[in-house]
């Protein structure tokens, strides 16, 4: 009885010190490695700099220092949780630990505290060292105590979350290997499910704005992917609170479920049978979406769709049954009925959202229900950070949405026409270029506070009146060509064409150029915007640098229809600095692009093959007259591959080449006379 008294005394506490000491002795190497890894990627990196003459770098946050934090942060808490919950998954260890005179809550709290003692002190030690080395002379970075505190808080919360989640899964699962697999899957699953659902809706729901409906980056829903992105996008306070609350929730659920878990479940796939239906449905749904996404991308048709769903359901059901039963002998009397029930329910779950039952495809808001509207093909670009200035904020909604009633009416009229005719939606390059289709995202801000968004590929043929009303409106052009962004902090203008280029940095000339360019863009007609005329030069409007030293820029074109801009460039003497003339051309070979049926199937779109065919049929001629070459350059259009069109291969003196097309009505009689 005297021997049992200390045990009974300790059992009154919320943890057992003997178990904690044993865990620290057995798994202390994890804490040591975690400490060394953190010291290496943070304090040591502060002193590693090849250029000692370089000025110290000011850091906005310690996560700016490198991208190694996620590589260290993700594995250690998961590995710690797997090792410490091993006693739950092994039959012998489970029987031994549960035979001790300890409550299950005391047992789990001891293992939980052991994990926290292995994982949290390394973070705090690294933070203290980082603070202590801050004033040292060899430190090549400048940071404040607030940055160290934020780093420490972020890693503490995320480490706690990963460990708590690992423990929770360990309570629900009866095998260590399966526990590790399930942890990784579940930490990625939200983003994967959203991606598959997005692909499913985008493929089978007409008008669905693939990738934009959720209005959020899918990676933010997957903890592993979000943590992997933390070096580029640090966690905010709200996110940390969410992960802290999730950690508390998982730990609470772990204690509740552990008290209900039977020790004989060690070695089984699932520790609780009431999780089996959810596990089966989840695996089958993922399998259905995966198979449907694969076959849907290579073959369309009702039979293929139904077959893909059925095949995916059967594969998922077989896999999950073998996991749960730990054998491939899964056939029994209830299997066909259970498989049919799951398949029908999940099939309806996939079918109903893309069916006509929801009215999604025909829904167009009434004009008086819309407060503002956006229409254009660059919605994603506007709402993302510019790739040339990653620290620049996305466009503000006030800059891209229009409240003009006439524009709202024009957009809804286009929307009505599209949902009525339902032109085939295709995203291939050849459809959008050679069949003259326009990608339109229609986004409505409703007076009720909601939002409605659709995306379509609208062909020019059959929709000219509606397209002219939308694309000819000043609000469409203002957003399409980012006029509001061009107006902000323009520092210089750079124009280029092949190897010719010049820059304008004089503030007065920059202002004049910018004002003229804005007028030219806003005065463009529908015909100007859909014209295939080649630009005379590329225009880059470069903004003033931000606090990080990055220069955002926006690219435009100098089109032949920009008469005022052309006159200004001529007056200032800039036009000849970028204009391509016959003096820049080494050769120009004109041919009639025809007899496409004779082209090899794999080379249908290859311009060189088309030229070789024209040469063999005596439909090609070299143009040597400088005046004729200048006429070609003046009226050149994008190479359109139309049957019977005039085309020219131009080789420039800088050894580059291009294929262009000519409009027969713009060709001079002398140029036409060169070919029979």
C-alpha cells in the first residue's frame, strides 16, 4: 500500500511527471534537432553574407529572411505527434499504458505536455538568441523587437496547431502509418476539394467563372500550403487567432474522444465506427471527382461522364473498404446495396449543382437590382498583384466597377443575348484568336449586397450590336486599359520595336504623352479594338518606385489609328527612333496562303510549312522595292492563316523574322501585280 501512495497522489494531478520524463528521455532528440534547425535558419543566417561591404538590410519581418521556415516547421510537430501517439496504435503499448492506475485524461495530458515541451522551447530559445544578437556588429540585418515577437508568436501558434491536429487524428485512427497519411491528406484536402469542385463546375456549368467564384486563394484553405507560403505572405493576426482556436478545439475533442475510445481499437483503421460513413463518402467523392476530372479533360459525352462517376465511386469504395477491413476479402451481401446508396447520393451531389434545377445558367439580374458592374477579360489580372511589382496592391473595386445606368443596361443586354444563344464556350488559343471570340467576365454588385459573376467566350459573329455597346463605352475602355493606374505616379515612358528603343523622362513630356495616350485609348471604337492591325511600337508606362524599389509598369501599343499620338511623336522627333522601315528589312517574301488541305495535319498552323507549300506551287515572290516594303510595313496585320489571304515573311537585319498578313483592299496595285 505504501508503494501505491505516490502513484495515487500523482494521479490527482492533471499529468504524470514520470511519463513526461520518460518521453523527454526517449524523444528528446526531436527537441534538440528542432532547436538546431531553428538556430540555423534564423540567427545564423543573420551573419551569413558574402558581401561584407554591403549596407545592412532593413527587414519588415523575419520571414523575409528566407524560405526555409516551412520546411522546418511542418515536419517536426507532425513527427512529434506521431511518436507520442504511437502507444495508441500498438496493441502491446496500448494495453500496457492503459493498465496503469491513471485516468485517460491524465495520460493524454502527460503526452500532450511532453510534446509541447519538445516543440515550444526551441522556438522561444531561438527568439531570445535572435534578440540578443540584434545589436552585434556582424549582424547584416536590421529588425526590431516587434518582428522577433511576431516570428515567435506565429511559429508557436502554428506548431501548436500541427501538433494538436496530429494528436486528434491519432485518437481517431488506429494505425500510425495511416495516421501520417491521413494527416497530410487532411491538411491539403480543403484546397484539393475546392480545386476539383471548381474544375467540375467550370466544365459542366455554363458561365461558371472558374477560379474566381470563391474570391479567395484556394491555398489559404489548406494549412500545409498556407504555411509553405508564409515566407511570401506572413500570417495576419486574424489567421493566427483562427489557428489558435482550432488548436484548442482539436485538443478538446481529443480529450473527449479519448475517453470514449476502446483500447482494442489499436491496429484498426478507424477507432470509431461512426466515422466510417463519413470516411467512405469522403474517399468516394474524391475518387469520383478525380476520375471525372481526368476523363472529362480528354473525352466529353454523357456516357463518359456517367461512366467516370460510376468508375470513380467503385474504385473509392473498394479502396476504403479494404482499408477499414484490413483485407481484400470485402465481398458480402450488403456490399452492392451500400455501394449503390453511396453512389446515388454522391452522384446527385455532383449532378444537382450543374443541372438546370438551380437556374444558375439563365440567371441575369434586372437593371434596377444592380448597383455597379464590371465587364471585361482581365478581371483576374486586375484583382491580382502585378507580377512586375509584387508589393503593389490589386486594383480597387472603385476603379474597376461602373455605376453608369447606360453601361449596366448594355452589359445586361449582352448577358441576356449570351444566355439565350449559349454559344459554345472554348478556351483554346485557336478559338479565341482565329474564330474571333472575346473572353468576358461579367461581375455585378447587387443592391441587396450580394454579387453575381459569370464568364463567357463571346463570338464576334452574331453579337456585334451588344459587343459594340459594351466595348465602345468609356467605362469598359477605362478598365480594360487600366487608365486609372496609368494616371498614378507615371515617372517615364519607354517605347520599343525590335532592337529600336527610346525613353522619355522629362516630366512635362511624360505628362503630354500620357494625356494624349489616354485620349487615344478612350476614343477607340469597337472596330479599332478588334482590328488585327499590328502595332507600330510597344509603349511601357513606368511608375515611380515604391518603398521596396520596385517599378510597376503598364504596357500599351502604338496603333496606326492613334493619329494624335503619331503627330506628337513626329513633332518631337521620336517617331523615327522606333518606326521600322525598309532600311531595317533584309528580305520580304510575299505569298498567297491557300490550299490548306494539302498541309500535313500536325503542321496546319506552322507558317513556314505554308510558305514552303506556296513556293512549291509558284505562289511566292520576293519583294525588293523599298517603297513596296514600306507599304507592307505600314499596313501589316497579324498573321491570320485565312484561306486565300496575302501573307509576307519579313526577315529583319537583326536576324529576327515575323509573319504578317495583308488586307487586299489596302494593297497597292503594284504590290498585287507581283503575284498572279
